[in-house]
């Protein structure tokens, strides 16, 4: 049966707070078919008593059978369908009541239903992951959060719907749902507000709290006013004006880039739990999260952009979620480009390094991505997809690329759109057939691995000829491979169209060429060669084939090392004996300083790197071995120093080496990237 499911997306950039399974099974059909559902809801909420009482009139213009659902904790006190009392619930689940309503040909149907019930206590000790996992409607004086998926109001499953919501709260409380604030009043009796969402929506989330509201107004691109608001807890009220200014800046930025902002307001709402959600017309962020300075610079813009991608055009989840990749490209990555080409390259390198840390076969094709559930899905769903948009822009040119996005926006607003619709928009704008491009990046898992096999130079009468041979694995991708020709006169970038497993290209150049470099700017999504990808700690965190070697055979050091390995890998480690021959798989080696040094010496492996030597109380570093496997070492002065790493170490996945003093990181870095380069002589 179809039940409403969580569809909030977790905010980007909160790498420490992320991750939870959001299974989406209800795919809104194309908007045109389903805007026939409308809710008119009035609710009264008492956060102290945790009581809710509501009335709703649902108008349905669909003749087919319907499924009406409501959270199981609620009690229906009155219900009429076209004047006939509602029968007992027929098909529920553990969390939902459900009623099957047979088909009817007699014009629009009217369902009137009254309900009431108790809300769960709001647990502020929950972290983001736990908050995402709970779909209970929760309330307290500090805050109320009723996610759509909790079934806090009677809803027709699996449809998009317009709605009107009237809200009543006791004095001192304010609340909102996504949409336009039509009217409000704040008196000694309490707070009342009426909201309207006139577009087909995926569901209604309700928030309330002891908010101080600050407002601002801006003119949208079409000349309409847009109301900006912060609903902040008193302890962060002083942050309001900064947030209002930043939101205005982001809306202007995206209106110029994509098209008119689709709504009449945008609000930033604080939550007593450390969470991060984006919804149409608002973002709901933890108080502590809102205090972090980088949130305004990155995540806030990402959330504003979701009003176009995600909440303005809905992803057709059954065929893959394109909205996170496109939002990452146009928010997180775009801000890096604005900062400078070095910052943007650094982000691409981070994506490619993270991807290289996955064992081959550990990722899934992009079309299988629906939402972020674990490290590997973020590496694909956000990063690979973002890089795909970069390659597409490199292929089509910025102007055509932007035109396609504007076209996609105009045509798909408030509809569920798929990757196919995106492809069509890019094909229309460019006049090119992009089937191969989309197919290879969307439906194939993994990534191409490109190797420069040969490069040579010959003297011509005027200038020089350079031949370059590129290779890729058996099942070839069609790629545009950038190479740099370094000559006595400077550097030139050429694009080579690689289509086969092995191909030789001939290039002519005037000044004497000295070197050929493969993709020096890292603009191609590919599996970096072992030499190109400096090993990072992430690999032992995400690669399921990694084995663990504990150098302390028993005792406290052994126990501390095992806890650390488990925490780092988020699973029971596959432990092999320290006296075994070194396996071909990548390995995590944990021990005290003298144990690590002795183990390295016995195996004639390179000694502890100088950059960490003698520093801090614990040192972590990575090395690569021939064949692509890596070794990651955790070496501590004593058991206390080892135990101190359990909490901080998992936060340093992007580093090649880290030095700790107790639990405090005092030095870190990545080994330099070595590009594929060939000298011509
Ligand atoms: Zn997002």
C-alpha cells in the first residue's frame, strides 16, 4: 500500500550530522494529474499539554480509489465522505490508520474529518541522524515539529495537493507551515495564523516554538515582493539580520541564473534539535547549527536553491534523484568557483579522492540514487552527479548550459521530473544528441580509468608533432580528455576525444613541447590512478575490503585498538594476525609506537614519515603500495593516547596524515597529488 514517507532532504555540508535512511516509495505523479486534491485544515496545538486537535475538509477531484491515512496515535472524532460516515479503518500499518475509499464517478468528493490526539515529547538529546529516523510528531514548549510523514493530519496517500492551514497556538508560541502567510494575529488569547500553499505540494510539515520573528522584504525578479523571515529562539535572535541579508543575496543570485523565485516567502526557522531540513519556502535548522559561521556561507544557499531544484521541480524518485547533484553543483561548487579556480579545483580533487577511496564495485549507478544513506551514496549522488554537470557545462559551454537549465525550470515547475527530462532540456538548448553522455554517466556504476601510455615528439619543418596514446579499461567510455601541452612558450590545453580502449592522437604545436600532462585540472570524472590519488584516511572508513592488523596481541592496547577500528569502519573489523604475510587488500594497522616501528622494519616498509615523526601523542598516516592498495597506520605513545582517538579520528577522512595531542588534532595534511605527466625527449 502507499503510505506517505519522509521526503525531507537533509541539509548539505553538515558532514558530522548527516546520514539517515530516507526511503521514498511514493512518487508524486506528474502534477497535472494530481492537483485535484486540496486540504483545508484548522489545527489547535498545545505544546505544554502535547495535544493537537484538528478539522480538515479534503476535496478530491480524482474518480479512482483513494487511500486516506492518519497517524495511529490520533483518534477520529467525526468523519463524513460525501455525507456518508466513514467506516472503520480497513488497511493500516503499525504507525498509520488507513481507509480505502472506493472509486466514484460523481464529480468532486468531499471528505470532512475531525481528529485529536497526543503528540510525542520532543527529545532534544537526539542527534540529526536520530531526528531523521523518527517520524513521530513531537512537541514541547521549546519546539514542535510535525513532519508530514508522521501522519499528523489526514492525508490522501501518494498524491500532490494544494492546501490551506489555519494554526492556533497558546500565547508566546508561533508556528508555521510552508507557504504564504495570509494573515496572523497575536493576542492575549494566543497566536493565530493562516497559510496557503497554492501549488501541488508533496506534503505538509508544521513547526512551532517560542520564536522571535524578524522580517525583511525584497523584490523578486518579476517585481513581486518576497517576504523574508527568521523564526529564531531568543538565544540566537541577534543572528536574524545576517540571515535575512544572506537569504536575499542567494535569492537574487539564483533568480538571475535560473528564473523567478517560485514562492512569496522564505523563512529560516530554528529547531531545538541539532537537525537540518529543507522544505519549500523555508529551512529548519538546529539552534547550534545556525550558530556555525559556515552555514550562512554554504548550507543556507544550498537550501535556498532547493526551492528551485527539489521543492520547485520534484525529482521523480523512481528513476533517480538528480536534485542533490544539481544543487551541489550550483551551490556548494559554484561558491568555490566564485572564490577562485584553486578552491574549485580543490573541491573536485576532494570528490575524486573520495571516489578513489571506494573499492571498485562498491558504488551504484546514479539512477539508483534516491537520497543520502551512507558515505558511498553521498560520493555518488552528490559528488559524481555534480561533476557530471560540470562535464556537461564544459561540453556545451556556459551559455547553452544555463539556457537549458532555464528551459527546464520553465517547463517543469511544480512537476515531478526525471533525468530524462533534464537530458531533453539540454538537447533542446544545444541541438545535440546527448544520449551517450547521459547513458554512460547515469547507468554505469564506477568511473573510467584513463592512463597515458605513450607520448613522443617529432620535429617538423615548422613546429612540432606530438603523439599521445591514451588507454582506458575494456568497456570504453566516450570521453573528452583534457591534456596540457607544456611547451617552451607556455601551456596549452587540448581536448582529446577518447572512444576506444586504446587510441593514439596527433597534435601539432609551434613551440618546442616539453611535457604532456593528463587532465591536470581534474575536470573529468574518473578513477584516479594509484599514483594520482594520494591515499587518505577515508579509504579505511568506506572500503569494505579493508583488513585490520592489531599489533598489540592482547591487553588494554589491543582492546583500545579494536574499539578504534570498529568506530572508524562503522562495522566489526576484519582482523588478521600481525604475523601473517601482508595481504593484497588495503590494511589498517594499529599499535603503539615501538610496535609499529618494529613491524615496519621487519617488513622492510618505509619508516614513519618525517612530517609526523616525534610529534604529539599519536600519529596517523597513509602510504600506497604498488597495485593500488594502501596502508593506514595509527601509532600512539601509550594506551591513553590511543583511546583518545576514538572520537576525533573519524572526522579526518580527507587527510593523509594527522597528528594528535590527546584528542586534539595539532597537525594534518594530504600528500601531494601526482598528475600523470610524460616528458618529451
Ligand atoms: Zn540538498
